[in-house]
C-alpha cells in the first residue's frame, strides 16, 4: 500500500478528513453495493482522482472485491487515476465541435504542452483532456478551461486563454485550485 | 404539509401572482446560455430590479432553453399590451440597459434583437418544450400554473391503469430514443408482467455527440419528466423508478433532484401519490461517461453499480430487468410527451405528424448553419424546411453537402434528398435513422470519409469490449478509414473495409456494434467518389512506401 496522506488532527481514524466525507456518502447510500458508481464519483470529487488506497478503501467498506471496484472504475471514462495538473483544458470533440475544428485545437494544445489527450505535463502544471460532446453545440467549438465553459474558440484564442490562466497564478505566486473544476464535473 | 397539495389552489395563486407583474424578463439559464454568461446576467437584472423597482411590479424569471443557442445569452421582455422583445448576445452592458430602461423604465433598448417571427420559431410545434423559456424549472408552482400534474391527478383519481395504457397506445406515440418502438405496446408488456416489484427507468444517458435534446428537456421542465414517469408507473404497476443521467449534465441532475424533492413534499411522488394508494419513488442515478450505457441492458448494469456491458436479449427488460425483475426503459423525451397526451387526448396527439410517426420530435440542430439550437417540429416536416428555413441556410455562401442524423449509429443525407419528410421510416430508407435527434449540417468543406473516420473513432473508443466483432472490428475499420483519409489507402483497403462493415453489423451483440458501420455505409453510398479520390492507385503504389500516417487520436485515453 502507498503512504496515506496525513493531515494531522481529524475525526477520521486515517487522519485524512477527506475519508470522512467519503464515509458520509457511504452512510447516506446505506453501504449499498449498487451505488458503487455514486461512491466513486464522491471519492473523485474529494480526492481529485482515484488512488489505489481509495479504491481499496471503497472496496472494503462496500464489501466488494477489489477486482470489482477496479473493473468498474476503469470501465467509465470519467474516472481518473492520476492527480490532475494545476490547470486543465477539456476540448469537446463532439460532432458539432469536430465540424468546426476542435481537432486543430486539440493538436495545437498537444504540441504546445507536449502532452497527449488525457496526459499531464511533467511539471504538473497542465492537463489536456477531451470530452465527447458537452451538449453546448450552439457554441461550437467548446473548450472547458479550468472548469469554465468557453464557446466559439479558435486555436489561437484557446492557446492565449490557457497561457493567460497559467501566467496569472505565476504572478500570484500560488497555484490555482483545480479541485474546483473537478468538483464542477463531479457532485459530492 | 400533511395532505397532498391542492393543484387548483396552487395554480390559481401562482397565476394571480404572475398577472400582478407589469413586466417580466425571462432569462435562458440552460447550459448553452449559462456557458455564455447567462447566470451573471440574470443576477445583474435581478439586482437592478430589486434596487429600483420599489413597487414589486417587475419580475426576473430564470427559465429553460429558448432554443436559439447560437445567439445566447438570450433575454425576453414581456409586458402587458406590448409585443415581446427578445434580446440576443446580451452582455453586461446590454443587461444593465435592459434592466434600467426596459424593465424599470418602459422603453426598448437599442441592442441586438431577434425577431420572434423567424421561421426558426414560427415553424415549431411545441409539445414537449411548451414550457421552455416560459417557466422557472426550479419552481413547482410555475409548472402547476401551466397545467402541470393535472394529468397525473386525473389519471390517479378517475382512470384505471389499463385505461392509461390504452390512451398511450391509441395516441401512436413511439420511443424517441431512436428505434421508435410503439410506447403503448411496451407499457402493455410491463403492465402484464407479474412480479412483486417492477421498475421504470428513464433513460437520460444522451451520448450521441451533437445531441442535447434530453438534457434540455430535463433542465427546462424537470417536473414534466417526473409527471410522465409517474403516469408510466401508474399505468404499468412500477413503483420504483430511476432516472439515469450522464454525469456530464450537472445542471440537469441538480434540477431533477430539486424537482424530486419538491414533488415529494407536495405528495405528488412518494408513498401515497395525491392521497391515493399508488406508491411511486424516483431516484436519480448518474453515469460516468460510457456511451454504451445508453443501450438498455448496459444501462441496467450501470444502475446496479457494475461495468456497463450489454447482455443478449431476450430476455427483454420487461421480462427480466433490474435485479431480475420486470423493468421498462423509456427515453426522457418519450416520457415528457405523456402528460400532454393524457391531458389533451390520444386523438389530439395522433393528429400531429404523419400516419406512422405521430407527434413531434425535438432536434438539436447544429453544424454549419446560421441558426443553431434546439427545435421541436411536427414529424413529417421536410429536411429542407429545417435546414434552409429554420436553420437559415449555411453561412458564408457555402453549399449544403449533407445532414447527419442519428449520430454514430446514423447516416448522412445528401442534398438530393432534402425534400424527404423527417420520420422514422423515411430516414431509415435513406440509410440514416431518426436517432435521438441530433442533426448536424455539413457544408462543402467537410470531407465525408473524414466524418466516417470521426464516428468510427468514437465507436472504437466507446466499444465496451465484451463481444469480439465490435471490439476488434471497430479498431480495424478505423485503421482502414485512417489509411484512406491519410491518402495511403488502396483499393483493397476499401474492399476490406466494406466487407468488415457487413460482418460487424451482422454479428455484434448490441446496437453499438451493429450500427457502428452505418456512417461508413451511408457516406459510401452517397459520396463514394470522395473515397475513390483518396485512394492510391495500385500501379503507383511501390509497396515499401514510407508514408507515415500521422494520426493523433484525441479521446483515446481512459
């Protein structure tokens, strides 16, 4: 098992209060095995991603074999097993966006940051993602930048916006919260 | 509150309150307009009005989708004795002007305005979307004031379950999820199933790229979906229902959950619906990004917290579904049609549309068009009317090339068939399908083999991997298409592609694999010359050509 993050004083025996949030959700769903997907959503919402520790924990609490938890988690595209970068761009690659050049945007971002879709830069500053239709086709092409939906974008506009966002927190000297955009996608 | 609410009292009180306002501003707060900043605009309007309008004679109403998503954010101002005005592309400045001049004052603002006489609006026939842009989706009172839950009350108090099934059967309503199975027949299957527990599932797992009808219905009028579900539950004896929504639709989930809470509090859902002995509970279940979960057996697996892989039918869900019990899965749009059919009668509904496809259909009109957005039209309307009149034609003087319907399971309809009536049978004859309602218009600059590759990549990524024809077939079909699109394909690649398409269609287990070749078939049928132009002639092919197929595969992860 990997190390367990320890945040000092907390009501949860693990010392990590985020597990407390997970426990609440487990209780609310009455430890129902049917609600595994809901629980995984909550877990990803509080931790940002699903680490092996978290998957083991969920399996134990729901009395499900790890193979089942792992099998379900890896089946669905929205679950991620790696901590996201400080900033993220999710390019919609639905039909309407595709017809209006979403692919060029993906490729430009991939070239600029040297990552493929689904990957995070080595310095953990930027994650590139793609989505299958965000349902805002009237605004095509659509890119979700750090949780905010931007429509009618082109290649240069997208690059500029990403760079502005990244430059902004360099100026602040801190890193912008990415937990926000995770929380936006996944309800707790 | 002890007893159920009195719908009549609530409706009257709400109508009186609304009639009291001198001016009302309706702000679209669906996902499309929200993304363009509608939330802030609604707030700005409300702030100015609260500050300046001491008499309380102006109301700002957040509503569901107006439809014309490409021109958002949209704000409509209505006042007694005046023509309504629809402002488009509203920004902070315009919002401020609207609030001060048009709402608090009484003069129209000199800003971009959309004519409400556009064919985009006038050609529509709104049944499912009749409350869109009219009511506040978060207020049950507003829904009730517009006739909501009356059909449920009438059914529970005066009709037998069999009577409700008969009305739906007589109306000719067919499933709006794509296949068009007669709704009345499906209800009858579940009603006649004998079991201790029966389930109803509303399928809101709208995965087709380029389609957002169901999302809009759930966001715009969540109570209508719930009322349709309750009526289906009453008619079939299903007392537990789930509404399965994509996780990508957070706003729809939020509004549905609130609607369920409010309906429960009003005793319109729960242990005793409207004081009767009909019990009906609804829970929201959230997907996690898997297209295949729109397939009904896969969807049920996902509701049970498992991998969303399909199983063979029969047994059909109405015999053996969730936890082995009889289960009926209905598309959200189908259910949203139900309340009005019961209220206005089967004959009223049957008079809309064509003899075989009755009623209306909601389409998400997107792609290369002047006006894109959400429309509800009577079945049988021609594609030409939709594209040229409602869509306003193609921008930049480009030529129409094809309309794609049915998403990755559908096909392309070329210009010579623009006069085809849009209904289940005609679209199928053209090698396309109604699908759930995505309609993407492509102009002359779009390469059709490229579109086929796009959809195949989608199917490859979304194949669940359970059966081999789909798992391996979509990978190979995509590889052939990739070679062709990159200009390194040969005649035999095309032959292999076509033969593989036939195999995958015939042997895949579920609809995803069976229909994955459709975009290839249909583009080949209507645009074969585009494929042929891309092929490398055999005689010039030197065998060891080191052309690298530079391909990137977005969305290939996970």
